[in-house]
C-alpha cells in the first residue's frame, strides 16, 4: 500500500514538473490543482527568490543600500502592477479560449499581449531614466540613500521590459495550462541572477565592484535570459500555444479586450501598490533602520506569499478553462479546494514566523535597529496569514473568470479607505510608530479576505463574458 501511494505521488510530481499536456476540465479536481499548482508554486518561489537574493547580498553593503532597494521596489510596483495585471488578463483570455478548444485564438491573444508590453515599456522607460534621482530623493528622508542609490533606481526603471515580459508571457503559459514552461523560465532567470549578483556587487578579478548597482545589472540580465527562453517556447516550440510573427500585427479588438481585462487587474495591484508605497513612506519618516528592517521583512513575506500566488494562479487557470468548457460548478469547486490547501500552508508558515522572526531577519542583517523592526513586522503580519490564504485564492479565481472589476473595488475599499487612513491614524496621530503601520496591514488584508469569500460565494463571476 505504501509503495503504491509513493509511486502514485511520484508519478503526479513527474507529470507536473515535466509539463505533460493535460485536460484540466475533466477528472479529479484535486489532481488538476496539484498538476497546475506544483510548477506554478515553484515558478512563484523563483520569482520571490529574486527579491531574497538581492536583499541578502545588498544587506552586506549597508542599511543605505537596503533602503535604496526597498524604496526602488516601492516605485517599481507600478511596473509590477501593470505586468501582473496584463498577465492576469492574458491568463483569463487564453484559458477561456483553450477551454473552448480554440488554440489559434489563444495564440492571437498571446501575441497581442507582447505588443502591449513593448508600448508600455517605452512609456515607463523614458521618464524613469530622466527622473530616477528625483523620485528616490522624494521617497527617502535620509539624503544618503538618494545620493548613493539613484543609479540602481535609474537602471531598473529604464530596463523595465524584462520585468513586464517575464510576468506577461508566463500569464500566457499559465492560461494554456503549460505551467512547467513558466516555471523553467524563472529557473533560468534565477540561476543567472544568483551567479551574477555577488560577482557584480562585490567584484572579482577583472570584474569591478558595482555595489548596489551590480544587483540591478544582475537582476536585469537574469530576467532577460528568462524572457529569451519564454520567446523561444512561444515562437519555436509552442506545445499548446504557438505564436507566429504575423500575429504581432496590432488587432484593435483583441487589444481592447485585453486592456479591458487588464484595467481591472492592474487597478487592483496599483491600488495595493499605492498603499504599500504609503506604508514605506510612513516608515521612511521614522528612520533608515526601520525602513531597512521592513524591507527585509517584506522580502521574507514575499518569499512565502508568491508561492501561494502560484496556487492562486492555478485556481485562476482552472476557473477560466472550466468556464470555457461550460462547467461552472467544477470551476467553483476547484477554487474552494485550492483555498483550503493554501490556508493550511500559510497558517503553518505564519506560526514559523511568529516563533523564529529574529532568526530570519538576522540572516540578512545584524544591525540592531533593523533586526528589531524587521522582527516586529514579521510577527505582526504573520498573524493574518490564515486569512491571506483564502483571500488571495478567491480573488485570483474571480480574475480568472474575467471579472477583474469586482476585486478592484474590493481592493480600493480595503487599501485606500481602510489601510491608508488607519496606518496614518495609528502610527502618526496615536503615535504607535511602526507598530501601527503593521497592524493596519493585517486588519485591511483580513477584511479583504472576508470580502472575497462573500463575493465568491454569491457566484456572479460565473456569468462573466470574455
């Protein structure tokens, strides 16, 4: 019995990693979740590894460097928000077409996603190049941060195309159910980044030490390597969706649909990102040690939340494909099961953070003020992990159905009407300091999760047209 179970688990794991073509509209929903979620979880773990690797090596330079990375990441949330929003739109549209059995239409949707990425990248790169130093000076209370780190900010804002494409192209693969290819793209990107990051930051032999700028160079090269692999798979291999160069000719109807879907998805992340920028702004007014500690804590949190987004992306794909196949009840069941699995995972991680927070922060820095701030942030935010587990799954499932505007409204209420005013009230008016900021995050995220459960149970997302 044990051998049979072991063989069965090993077979499922092998199928998930190898990316064998599957029909996710039939059979066991738990098996479908596992086959999609394993490579998507590994993909998101690799995406979060970018942040952790950069923070680990940059922390060896000093708190100014860590603060530079944290403040720049807060500005890059604009790029991430657009990339994630368009990625969700690509997933929703491609998955629906795959569920309907129309692979040609799925490929056209993927091609138009690339067209949108190229245009948006240029619109971000130009102002990013010219105003990077001014933006960093605006965000940092301590001038030493902007004086030493603006080159890092300028490079990442200017070379934003790899960030956009890495997310958006993986949205195509996820929608097609080819999660293994998306996972491998992040493996390649991270392998390059891990090798280049210490080399370019600290220098070696003929390679000069670039300091914090070296982290930006390594990350950009790593992401570019992953994008090259993605494009090769889309244009040359095309196991499920194969894009042809002729498809890159702009098509107004497809672009319009993608932008309509993406406007909601991007709006969600822009709203959340604007709230995050305000949080780090409040902490930046306290001290650079608090900013550095929070930056490290967020990187650790992201390391666990992004794998959970892998589970959420699996739910979005299953919802989209099953709605396309005319099976709304199976779509609903898949999302609830994924939420249950994610709740168990997030709850377990939350307990580890509550107990071992100082240990995790000290892996990155030994500056007392940063360790204290990071440990406090990690412990308080971990208190809401069980709620996060369900909330992110059900929100992404609604996005996968093509209803991107309802979660946008939910984000607006929870982040702008609750989190931002509450953070200011607790930290500045009632003088709770950094503790008030962290509690505002937990409270707003928990309310968002409860709202997502209520909206998903009402079931209006089942009638969304894509």
